[in-house]
């Protein structure tokens, strides 16, 4: 299959750059890929690969909490981080649409969330924060009562 010429990078209106490159497909041929406006991936290793290997997206960080591990003790671990992404050639219809991968705790993920599913999880986390506020108030009282019993 002859390779088509590489189109030059163009500039989107509003000065948001369009990032395009040619990707060699291991099954044969090549494709011209263009990042969606929200993509911050470097694509350093995406010059070749299987057609469905490509994702575009961006990562968001979460706060670090000192989680305990029996081998390493307490160490800061990001929680509630994640990534909005799209896998344009996936066999999964859900992955061909923009979807969210939530990482409640590092290396544990909830995959392929739709906007409505993500809203449901946010709602559950927010409701749990209300429970934690109530538990905190009880805990403060319990701790104060315990402090009063100290000699
Ligand atoms: Zn991209």
C-alpha cells in the first residue's frame, strides 16, 4: 500500500494547535491521527502500533492520603485521580466515545464511565463526605470525652 504524503500541521481558529501525525499500523498501512482539543498526551510512542492501540486524553490529579501498606508502612498515595480519554478505534462503542477512567485509589480504576455514571459516583462520594462530617463530629465528641478521663 503506498503511503500518502504527510499533511502539514494546521492551526485551529482561536490559536489552539491541531496536532496531527502519521501513524504506521502494524497490520499494514498508515493513518493520519489528529488529537482532539482536550488531548494533552505526548504520543511519543504512538508513531506505530496496532490500529486500536491509540487513545487521546488528559489526566487529572487527586489529593494524596497517607495510606498504610504492611510492607512499606504509610506513604502518600493519590486518591480520586483519573483520566478523560477516547479510544477512536476501539471495538468497544463506549471507548470510542469520550469516557472517564476514575482511579479511586492508585492502581485501582473504575473504567469507561459515561458523564451520567461519573455524576452518580460524584454524588455518592459527596454523600459519603456528609457521612464523614457526621462521623467527624461524633469522633471529636468521643475524643474530647476520652481526654477528660485522662489523669
Ligand atoms: Zn492525542
